[in-house]
C-alpha cells in the first residue's frame, strides 16, 4: 500500500511542478490544427468513397 501512496504523491508532484502546461493561445492553435486536419481527412475519405461508389455503379450496371 505504501508503494501506491508514494506513486500518487510522485505523480502529483510531477503534474504540478515539473510539467510545462501549454498556454491558452497554444491550445487554441493546436485545436485549429486538429480541426483543419480532421476536415481534410474527412474530405479525402469522402472523395475516395464517391470514387469507389461511381466505379461500383458502373461495374454493376455493365454486369446486369
């Protein structure tokens, strides 16, 4: 049990004294980067889906 208590104490000290937390401005910039990346990835996946849908429609219409 002493090891768990020591671990919690050390974790608290680490988080409050040794970790450098980002500023509000850095958080905002990171959020914008993540949002833009998510939109780009979503658009790429949407485009791939549309291309595959088009190809499969042509394939199925030529078979049936």
